[in-house]
């Protein structure tokens, strides 16, 4: 049964503040859960429903944060209790390898099913705390998802021709630097170069002067240079 927060004495507040100061030397899950449990037990009698009802929450945390012995602000104290209550509701949260208390804090405002879904998503995708916070904003409708822009057909063609030109130039420079022109002899390379030129001929448009056509023209020149050696 939860206790009435107004019944918490000043002596209890001082004792809890000093204990929070000691626990704050810890880190990670141990620190967050210990602080959350301490406040829930001492101020709310360990009753999660009393915490979730929000009755007296603000005043109790304000009293605690106001103590000079307490190293944390009211928001940090509330976050610790919120994370602790979330773990009580779903103990599996703590077992998620890449999920930290800060991750859990970012989803506290969501209903439990959505909270679990986003934490699973965050773990699977290796989201940072900041990335999860943005995802929460998207779910709550504060930020619209921006669809990934797909490259146009023209850009795909341009990229493909650029890659082909770069590869052909690299092969030619390799031959020039090595001086082993004999590698150009033989039917295999001649057949490949013929096929290359045929593809270029199919793509080239008479009179075309676009950037794609210019690249095709340069590629053809490199191929012809290969054949001429």
C-alpha cells in the first residue's frame, strides 16, 4: 500500500538525499535502478501505481532536489524512478545488450507496447540515445519521416558509365606503367573490348551533347586507345 507523500518527514528527505549522493558514485544500470528504487520505496512505499498516478510526485521530488546533499535535479530523479518502474514492468529491458538507462528514459512517455517495440528496434539497429529520441518524436508525430530519395535513372546511368570509364582507364594505366603490352594480345581481351564498344555504340545518341553522352564519348576513346596499342 502506497504511503501518503505528505507524510514523508524532513528527516526522511535528508536521509534519502544523502543516500542518493552515495549511490551517484555508481554508474550505468546499478546507479539508475538503485536511485529509482530508493525514491519509490521511501516516498511511495514501493507502490508503482502511486508513482504512476502522479499524486504528490512533483512536490516530493522538489523537496528532495532542494536538499544540498542531493546531487541531482528533479528531472534526473524522476527519470531514475521512471526507468526503475519500467524495468519492474518489463525486466527483459535490462537484458538488452546495447540498451542503456538513457535509452529507456527516452521512451518513458510512450505506452508499454510501443515502448518495447522501439527499444527492440533501437537494439536491432544499434541506435544512439539521440537517434532513439528522434524516433520517439517521429512516433508521436512531432517529426515527419523523410523518405530516402532514390537516384534518378539518368544518375544511375551516369554513375555506371563513370565506373566503367574509371575501370578502363585504370587497366590502361596499369599496362602503360608495367610496359607489358603483350598482355593485350590474344582473343579474350579483343573480344571483351569489342563487346565494350558495342555497348557504347548502343548507348550513344547521334548529336547528343549531354554529360552522359560526353562520358560515353570519352570511354569510347579510351577503349579505342586500348585497341590501337
